[in-house]
C-alpha cells in the first residue's frame, strides 16, 4: 500500500512505546476506566433514596447532559450500545430479510444488531484515511448492484431491499460523512451512525452520532467514559425519540396502575445506578479527552522516527477522541505484526490487532459484500496501543 519499503524495526518501536509508557505500572491494559470524580457520592445517593432501577433522577439528568454535550436534540439511554443499535435499526424501519450496509472492519456488535432484526449484514470496505466506511466505494458499489423502485433500494444480486447504512467511527476517528450522506440521500437510505467509540469526536464541528438520522453511543467499561454497561441513542427527531423511549421500556402505555403494552417492546432502559456513574464520568470527560490527545501526541512524537510503520492521526477537518491509538504498518505482513505484538506483551504492554473482519466469522461467512481489499490490508497492518487517559 505504502511507498515505504523498509522492514519493520520491531526493537525500535518497542523502545519508543516503552519510553512513552515509562511512568506507568505494568501490566498496561489497552483501555481502563478511571474513577476520579463523584462516582461514590452519586451511587450512594441511588442506594440511600432507593432509586436504583430504570427510573430515577440520574437517568433524566444523564440523558439531558448527553444531549447537551453532543448537540443532539434527544438522547435515550439504554442498557448497552448493542441494544441501542438494535432498536435504532428497528426504529429506522429495518425488518426481516432486509440488508443493512455496515463496514466489514468493526466490532461484532454492529453485525449482531442487524441479525437481531432478522436482517442480513452487507459488508462495505473501509478507507485508509479514516479507517471507516469508504464513501466513494459505497457510491460505486450501489451504482453497480442496486436499483431504486418506488423509493426502495433493491440489491439486484439478491433481490432483497437495502434498508439502511451504518457507518462506524473506528477507534474514535470520524467517517467522511458528507459524501456518505449524499450517496445515502440519493438512494433513500437512512444513516444510523455507530458512534459507540467516538464520544467527544467531531466531524467538521458536529459531534459524531448527530449527522445521520440516528446515532448510537456505548458506555461499556473500555470506552471513553463508562456506566459499567450502557448506551445511548441520539436523534433530532422528536417522534423517533418518543418511539425509541417506548420500544426500550417494554412498549408500556402510560397509566397509573394498568399494564398495557401495544407492541413487542424491550427491557433496554438504562438503570439509575448506571446513569449515576455516567453523570460522574461525564464531568471528567473534558479532562479525559485532553489527556487522550496529549497521549496521542506523545506516541506520534516518539514514533515519528521509526521505519516500517506510522502512528495513525486524525484526518484534516475532524477531531478524534483518540479512543484507541493505532500504529499502521507499511506492509501487509501478519508475521511482523504478531512479532511486534508478542515483543510488547513480553514488556507487559497489552497491544492488540484490529477485530477479525466480519465476513471471516463463521456466522457472517457468505453474507453479501463489496470488494474488501482495504479492510484486509488494514487488518493485516494495524496494532492498537494502550490508550487509557491516566497514561
Ligand atoms: C463498544 C461497541 C459497541 C457497543 O458495545 P456495548 O458493549 O454493547 O455497549 C458497538 N459497536 C462498536 C463499534 C463498539 O466498539
């Protein structure tokens, strides 16, 4: 891929990373939560008042604060990001036997959520500049394989409807959303952003997850801020927000004592205990983001002189939260990649390769896909580096 032909200098890279992390106690995990604020106060308040479950003041407060921080009109909290993706797809109209376009290079939750709807993931390639869904390849692919009939986008090769596109902001780096949104508008496809990794990341001034019809966040233990487990849905559409709130609370109709439900809903609402943790964590988010940018800058500096690889930096015009820092090898050489990973693990620095591309997993083998050469290349060349804010 790259013009550089120099071999990977494993020893020099290990030394550079070792130097950046010199002050940290080993073993060093890929990403660890940090609880340095009012977590215990807020959790104690839940216990003292008895409001621990899926109603309570912290749920409302965390929802308002997430909406304010991201600029979304509405935020709806869920038990985790996967559940949020599931109901986002349902609310966008994805149903059985539809296809949903998602990147092949993603965490398995993106594909699983499609499958939960009875739909079929259709895998798209990523671009090297952003590590996310490649908008120009998507446009070419749709032009080649699809027809639009009565506002429905049909995959000519499978006869199935393509119902939505789910770009994912990889490791916090924003997808190139403007051309992607243009293409999706042309084909009448709703865009649901998997912004699980990108709280605090902006695309030309707008928070990721607020550019499409719906956005999804995750507050899992390894994300930028955590609620233990948790997620959120973002939308500007009040009707969509109402239906998401309904779907995530067993579709119960409001009534003082009667149990009436008007569809099959889900028990997906975030409990107050988790939202309390979220409120305390969100107060520290600006400091976490600053610390993560500073760490990324230290990696970039230390790795600027090595050969055979480069430190991945945000694209022009966007701001990444640098959730997970990444090193990109010049060559597709999984042997060299694994040698580097092993050498760093010996130093008790727990680096990782990127996820196995979805079509290589047994349950997603044979799903429709476009040419995935950049996905394959990135998977063979990428190594994630420890990225906790306290490093
Ligand atoms: C973390 C993550 C999710 C959601 O994960 P949960 O653990 O269910 O909160 C979804 N997609 C991506 C890309 C993720 O990284």
